[in-house]
């Protein structure tokens, strides 16, 4: 069995909780409050800035030339392709780039991005790639599941379609392959460390949607 299949098994209850989350259920049936989606979209744009930095760090440390290219391309894509998606939403919300840039990171967003940057810059490479993987893989799986359900809301359907697309699926498959190849060269203890990071950032994925649904702010 591929190591990534083992990773997915490890997050079975987390992924089930993600699919049950009212944020995603609301995207699927169109009932998600627009204010929650707006909050999420702004925070996600801010998140992608630091996710791109983490990908660039992974690229700089990659042991194979193809992975250097791949993660640098993904870093650029996080800022270009998905920025185009967000900016379309922001125009509909009446927000400009300055409004987004002036928004502080919500607590969960700051915690998640800080974790990714710390692991990408300081942990062994095999741990870094495992920590980055859920943001790719969970979004692809969620996108495909929500597309199967279909959303009556055009804006939400556009978000779903981005992550359900075959193009995004190809991106995810590349990272899955790299993860399996890295894991094949690691000891059982090292693979355990990869699994811990994968589970942790999968939990952060659930927390990110919870953050958006509740429009999380600093309590003090």
C-alpha cells in the first residue's frame, strides 16, 4: 500500500468531520451566509501568501530537480491562479487589494501558517512535504465531493469547480507521488513523524473552515 494511502486512513475521522462541517454543507446547498464566505475568502487570500512562501522553502530544500521546479511552480500558482479566483470574489464584495492587505490574520490562520513556515524551514524535508500535503489533497477531495452534490449558488459553485478540476487534480497527484517517493526512503520512525505532521495540518484544515464559519476574531 502506498504511504499516502496510510496517511489518508490516519485522517479518516478528521475528513469525515470536514465533510460534515456547516461551512461546506452550506457551500453545497447554498445556505452558507455570504458574510462567512467573504470572511473566509479574505483569510484564504492571506493564507495563500504564506503557503506560497512555505512552498518556496520546500522547493529550495528539495532533493530532486523536478521537485524544485514543481514546488516553485505551485508557489507561483498559489499567488496567480487562486488570486484570480479570490479577486473575482472581492470585486463582487466591493473589496480592493488594499482592503484585503489591511485585514489582520485571524488566530487560526496565524497559527496554521506559522506552523507550515516553521516546518518548511526547519524540519527535515520529508516532514515538510507531509505538512504541506493536506492543503492540496483535502481541497481536491472536498471539491470533488461538493461538485458531485452540486451547488445552486453560482459563486459557491465557482469555488467548488476550481478545486474539483482535472487541472488541480494533476497538481495534487504530483505532490502525492513526491510524498510516496520520499517516504519510501525513510525509516519507520521518520514515516511516523510525517504522519504526525499530516494529521496536524489536516486538523488545521478543519479549523480553517470553522474559523470562516464563525468569522473568528481575536478575543482580546
